[in-house]
C-alpha cells in the first residue's frame, strides 16, 4: 500500500543563529537522525523548514523540531539526547506538549534533575512514588534500573529514607566465573556495577564512596537478606528474573515500615539453571491483583539506548514467537 507524500512548511519562532546551529548539530547530524527515524525528508534554510513525508510523520517531526529548539535555550543537544526525544515521537505528549508539560515528574539528585522520558517511564516513576512495592519489568535499555536508582537518590536527598540498599542475585550470565577473590562486597561488586554507575552519575564518585563507608548506601547479596527487616529504606532488587520463587518471597517479606522497594528484571533473560522457575515470572501471577503493589511493563519501543538495541530486542521477540508457534504446531501434529 502506497502512502501519500505531503509537503509541510513551518517557521521557527524567536530565531537565533547559535540555537539554530545547536538544533541542527554538526553537519546537520540531528536533522539527519530525525529524517532516518521518522522516514521523512527535511529541507531548511535558517528558520524556514519544509518537511516531505506522510501527514502524521511530518506533523510529529514539526512538534519534535520545535521542542528541540526550545531545549536549545538551556541544553547543548547531542545525538544521544535527540535519540531520547525521538523515543517519544510517537506519543501524545509530543503532539500536545502544552497539555502535558505541567504533569511531568522530575527527580532531584546532587548532579542535577532527571526527567523520565516517555509515557511509560513517567508512569513507572509515578508508581514508585505512590506505592511501597513496585515492579519494573521489560527489556534491557528501558531505564528500569537507572530510574529506580534516581528515585532512591531523590528520596535520600529529601530525607524520606535513611539509607539505600542495593540487592542483586549473584547469578552468572551464562558464564562460569569460578572463584572470585576479596571480601563479600568485592565478590558481588561486579554484579552490582550498573547500580554503582547510576549512583556515580547522580551523586559523584567521592560522595558515593563516603555514603558506602557510612553504610547509608549498603550493598547486600540477596542470599544475605534472610532474617532482616528493612525499615526507612529504599531497596532496589535488580536482575530479579534470576531469583527463585523462594528467594522472591523471602525478599518481599523483608520490607518494613517507611520503606520503598523496587524490583526490576527482564523475563526474557533468565540465567537460572534449566528447570528452575523464575521468581519474577511467578510473582507477576501471584501479586497482580494485590492492592498497593505497582507493576510497570516496558516494551521494545521504550528502549532509550542505541536505536539498534530496540531492533535487536524486537528481532529476538519475533524469533521466540515464531519458535513457540512452530512448537505448538508440531505438538498438534503429534
């Protein structure tokens, strides 16, 4: 089916040469990125823009370009940042920016504020702020862990909690690493690196180090959580698809008064031994209707990493779906 091509023209308001250069990027790389992702053609001369493509995509591109131009007032645009805005390009908030801007959530950290991108990320953070136990489930690159850490840092900065606990099952991703030297913290540090990286970005290396020394930030392997009651804490259980059913139940029953728990995971990347049921998959069925517990499910369209990551996630999902269908057909033939 052929899609009709429209020509759409608009003019940027309050034109400034420096902001215009920031908008376009080096050798117009930002505009080329928009062209590629939205499948349109952009022609422009200073503040005059001409867009060629389907009606929906050219209108979306106009709203995106106008929004990026507003960002140039206080932000140096980069291809990565343009990519993040492109992730939102199919969402209503782009086409209706004035209606949604006042409802956007922003998290405060020592290094600046963090604003969730897109409708699903905004919903995820709202859920964390309004529920004591929250699940963020979806593919890699959707911001599940990063936003959980941002919420934890924000709560600590506003003195809503007294400490942050980082918890992760020490399950190797398809590799046998053998004996790991060092004390307990050093043994599990490699498994918690994504959490540390997010903390360093939000608080700075030296400040994080001091908080760890004071045990305001605590690193705890999941196996050592049994018997504890965690009050006035922000607890993050990362990579929870690698918990067993028993471990997940044990973790969830550790939560004390004044605490918030965020459990993140990707049910397509379970590294448990064959035949062992994932606690994350099991808990989505057991707790789906329990009041006070929030669930946010991310899709490949929510990926905020390199555009190829989204395509990779979608390709694997299509392959798994085809494989499952073949298995069903073969079973029916038998």
